[in-house]
């Protein structure tokens, strides 16, 4: 029933101006709303978007609420770091029963490589590159 409707994730921002600069200038997303609008909406590929709204007392969860499906994750991580993005150090984890191997900021799970960055508001953003699905035995 809901499969015909557009999905728009909404993240909290403690400081709207700071969040707007991060999503526009560091992540390179297109600001679709006005320069001071709240909520602020950013466009990404294929008509997808992310909205942020200023909620100063809201504490984001410690896990990703959004994920970008990317290509060439290692170079993308380098580029984002050069623009000021902060990545979380990889921790122990598994995907589809495969233990991850840390390679710098990237966790290699075989079928997927993942990296996790934090925005200026404490929201965790996942970057995932699918390397092959389903995983091979």
C-alpha cells in the first residue's frame, strides 16, 4: 500500500545553520529548501532526499538512521574526510554471518563494505558499498 509513496527520512538538528552547512558543504547534497527554512531538505540521487529539522533537545541514536549506497567507498571516505567529515572507528561486527575486517575507516564484510560518519548534530550516517550479493561460501 505505501509502496507508491515517496519516503523522506527526517533527522534532528540541534543547530539548523550548522547542519545546513554540513549537509550542503561537506556532504555535497543539494539544498532544496530556502537558505533559512526549517525543516531543511537536501536532495540526493534518483530524487531521494533527507530532511532535517531543528530539535535542540533531541539526542540522536548511536546507530545509523540513513544509509547511502555508494561506489568506491575507500576514495569517497578520503574525499569526505578532506572536506571535514569525521568517521567513527570501525568496531567489531558482522554482516550476514561474516565477521568484518577493518581497513582504515572502512569495514569489509565481504558482501558489503561499510563506513560510518557522524554529522555535526550527532546523527550517524552509513555509507555502504555492495560488493556482491548474496555472499559466497
